[in-house]
C-alpha cells in the first residue's frame, strides 16, 4: 500500500525535529568539552567529547537511514 504524501511529510518533519535536537545537544556537549579543557578538567572534557562523537554517529546514521528509506 502506498503511503500518502501528507503522512510522508509528517514523518519527515518529525525526523527533522529529531535531527535538530541531536545537533543542538551535540553543540552543547562540545561547549562543555571546551569548558572542561579551559578549566583543566580532563575527565569532563573527555566524557563530553565521547558523548558528542556518539551523538554525531547517531545523527549521521539517522540521516543515512532517512535518505535510503
């Protein structure tokens, strides 16, 4: 059964909101990592950078999935 154009737009809009949320959270984590470096707190900087990389991978995977769907 073919999906309607309206349902596809709604799904794409929801995924776009999710991607924007992931990218904004990643930006926040990068700022936290930079503040950890500036404050000489290597544990905070390392953990924030690792979480930022994980979020980038999940956003890239979601974008790949949406493009191939």
